């Protein structure tokens, strides 16, 4: 599939999606959100892809925010629709993919850009990265899940501070508060992320998908995450990957998961 605003590259069991609007600092607009949604769905359906890496083109920005010109004159109902459709099409969808998604944050990740990074399963940042949710400086709040995911990652108090101050934090600060897992240089960012992805690829995709569902369940209202874990744990016993993994362990050999 050909896209105008993103690039999709496959290599062995990895796929990389690059948001490719460098002149706009990779800002999210409606067309880019739609293309990202289509790309993620296509990769989710490709059984050969075990990990997806998401990054931005150039060295300045992962995604520097949303394209404000698209919604500056929206009504109340149009604003609600913008948030709802965006969350359903992309942000909630990515969070619940069975294929692991790693955000390689290579510069500014602001507003919708940070919200996009946060819906990925985890994040690695370059040391020049700056992150924040500046929406209140525009008279609005984060609408793509930022008020929900940021407290889950950094705690309520830190999230309140970041959102209310509309300020940016450095990659070092982001690691200290749990917003990103690792910080590396701009030059080494993708190789570091690919190395992590390689470790994930060697494990059971079936079990990883089950783990994603169990972990996400603990953040859903009215859902008992422990119950979900019990069910997912039990389901694993009926998979070929479980048989392969346990047999290999007992025989002291390396498993070959067919997923």
C-alpha cells in the first residue's frame, strides 16, 4: 500500500513505520492518522511481523503535535468527534494491538505526538528528545488519551504538573519519571530499538499477545486484571508454543516458536 505521509519498511520479522512530514515536524493531521491506522492494521494482519517500530523522519521531531489549523474553528460537537474518532482509529487501537509496538522518540514529542508515543507498548528516546502536553496553552486539553495514559506512566502528581504547566521535559527527566524506558544517542536510537525488538522476536508471539491483553486489563474500568491473567495463563497451555517452549526447556534446547 502506498502512503503520502508515512513510510513502511519491513525487514525480516520487524516493521518500521516512519511519519514522514519533516517540513511540518511530522505533525499529525487527519490524513496521517488515517494512514497510520491503515498501516498498523496491515501489519497486525501480517503473521510474519513480530514487532513494529514507530518513529519520525529527520532528527528534530518524532511528532511535534497536531495540525492545529485543521480544528481551530471546530464546534463543541466537532471537537468531541475529533477526539473520539482519533482514539478509535489509532490511539486505542495501537495500545491494544497484539503485535508489540515500540516508539523510537527521535526529538520533539508534543501534544498528539506524545499521546501517540504513550499508546505504544513502550518508548525509547534519543537524548535530544523533548516531551510535553502543551494543550492548555491553547485553551484545550489533551484529547487523544493524554489525560489517561500520562498518569498511568508517571503518576497523578507528575501528570498534573506536566499538563497544567504545558511545559516540556527532557529525555533524562522522562526516563527518571518512567515515561520512557531508555535514553540513547540520536545516532544509535534505531539500532538500540532494533536490538530490543530482536529479543522480543525470539520469544512466543502468542504468549506476548496474551501478556499485552493481561497488562492492559488492569487499566480498564470494571475489569479484574487478575482474572484476565488467570484466563490468559490457562489459554497458553492449549497452544503449540507452550508445548514447544516447555519441551525445549526440559531438553535444554532452543525453542523454535511457530506462533
